């Protein structure tokens, strides 16, 4: 029997005998195939971005560029040419969205200043997310002693790159899409450093993971629920018969206080209240005005509406030049991101299960459930959009969970789901941008 990829001295068990063990051919060619896959995805991103916006010119909601300019000039308010969806308070305009994406935008600003194109840097960020996700997959497999076949890895990478919200969000700038792309980038960096730490237990990786986690939260506040993943650190040490080092706890506490203080100071400078992020002052779509003014951001009354548009309202088709009929309020995530249809396999088969994987699935499921409940209680679905862009909050961890069972899914099913997802997202993206 060939040696295992990551733990060659491990005793034989049914887990060692699963399909998809690493072969010599796999070892020699996996990085070349991964490079070709990433280049293919990035090339498709560029092609579709040029179809939608030929010169990659900046959108009218290029707010992060103006926010960075304000920071560099000692202000926290912004003065962009457009003010749609900005927060208006005491005769000044502010961003409700978290400020952390400006760190990635800085290089573009240093070159082009206020002319920096949000379409360009969002496109670069989205392509970067695909590459980050590939490296995350490798560290995840290493930690759980899994070796996916090249076909399964390609399926998951292409599903993330071409049949998830990352695709459409990367194509045309705008504050709503830009904020999610860079929030997801921080989230992926958090996950990557997290699993690098689990694999090596190098302390600086824990610090980096925590910094990226809080930068993700300071980009998109709802990502705070991913912090539940820190519970699994205790599981990791317990499974190895050790106690977690004390420095893990005090460094996490110090970084938490530092980032909480940073956000509180930022809020106080804008709205005179450390807890006020400015959403209730937003001046945007009239349909949301009454909700924002009443401060009913979360309510049980939104649940059925959200359940319908997140999970039940499937995409429709018609035999025209624009075959995908989308609902700007949202379409079922299962019809737009079909890789998610494989999630029930996690409950159908037990072949992949050991204690370590089962405990991670438990912690990951808590993150998904709590995040989804929050989205169901939220007053908006993400309008205007293809699929459901807010559901991107939980898709990275859901895709990681699929790694456990992909080798037990027939390749024909993987191919069919991928082709369907690409079809919906390619034509849907052109439809949502009016092309």
C-alpha cells in the first residue's frame, strides 16, 4: 500500500484505505494542475470583468478610496461624488461598512490616488481569494490527514472560483461587492493561518490568524461568528493530551481589546458613541428607510421572507440570449451554488468520520447555524444580486466541510454540478450587470 501523504507512519485503518490516496503521479503534478486551475479561473475573471466594464473604470460607489484618502488627511468622514447608501450624521457623510479593506486598497491609492479603480482592485482581490482558497484546502487536508484526488480538488476550487458569490462580486466594483470580497480575503487568511498554526503550532501564526480574524470583522461585522472556531483550539490540544498554552489566552485577550478599542474609537469619532456603526443613518433605497429609522435591523418578521429568497426561490431559465432568469431579491443558494447540494452526504455516509473530524464538524456547524439564523433575522437579503451574496459569510467553511466527503461522491455528479453552477453564474452575472 502506498505511503500516506502527511503521516507515513500512521497505522492502517479504514481511513487509510479510502479512495484518492496520494500517488507518485499526484505528488509530482498537483502543483502544476493547481497553477493551471488558478490561472484559468483568473483569466475567466478578467474576461468577464472586461465584458461588463471594458476599461475597468471605477464605479460611482468607490467609497473605500475616498475613505482611505480621508484617513490619510486626518478625517473619518468622506466626500465622494455619490452619496447613495452612505450614513449622514451632523451634516457629514460616513461609511457604515467596516474600514479594514483600505489596507488592501493602499497600493492602488499610492499609484492612482482618488482615480484608483474599485473595479480593478476588487477584481484583483477576488482572484486572490481563489488562490488563497487553494492553499487553505491544502492545509486543511494536511491537518485532517486527507488526500483528495486532483479531480476533487479541481471541483472544489472551480466551485469556489466560478460557482460561488466570489465570482459575481469580483466583476464590477461598487462598495457592496468590494466590502465582501476583501472581508472574505481576511476571512480566508484567518482560516489559512489558523490551520497553519494547528499543523505547526508556531505562535506567530496564531497571532496572525487572530489579527486577520478581527480585520475580517472590521470589514464585515457579521463575520464575528467565525470566532467560534477558536473553541476548536481547545479540542486540538485536548485530543493530543495537552493543555493549551497560557500565552494563547492572554494574547487573544489583548488583541481582542485592541481591536475592540480601535472600532470603538472609530465609532466615537464618527457618531459620538462607541457602539454606533452608523447603519441607522444610512441614506439609501427608500424601501428600507422606515426600517432603518425604526432601528428594527433584526426581527422575527423577516424570517419567512429571507428563508424563501435564500433557499426556496430557485433560478428559472428561458430559451433566449439571456437564458438565466434571476430575481434581484435573491435566488436559492442551492440553485446558484450547486456544490452545496452535496452537504447532505455528510450525514449519509460515516466512512470519513473520526473523532477529530467529527468535533470540527460540530464547531463548524455551530458557526453555520448561528450565522444563518442571524441572516434570517436581518432586514435585507442583499438586493440587488445574483444568488445570495450574504450567504458568502458561511460558504468558505461549508466548502471546507465538503473536503471530508468529496472522494465518496461520483466524479460524474461533481462534473454535472460544476457545469451547472458555471452556467448559472456566467449567464447570471451578465444578466445582473445588464450585458
